[in-house]
C-alpha cells in the first residue's frame, strides 16, 4: 500500500493528492487511480530518483 511505502497516514496522502490535483499536476483518471497531466512526467521522476 502506498501509505506504508511513503510512511504516512491515509489523511496525509489524501491531502497531498488533493494539492497535486489543485496544482494541475495530476488528475483522477478513475476510481483509486491518478494520472499525470504532463506527458512523460513519470519518466522524468523515475530518472530524477535514479
């Protein structure tokens, strides 16, 4: 579960998700999932973390 991986509680995760949606970086693509609004953002983040 993502909350365990990030070591935060579910309410903190919900707030971060809401903040990212408000900033226009992600959107709720379907129930329980989000997607980036910027093309190749996932690739960029993965490269940055490596």
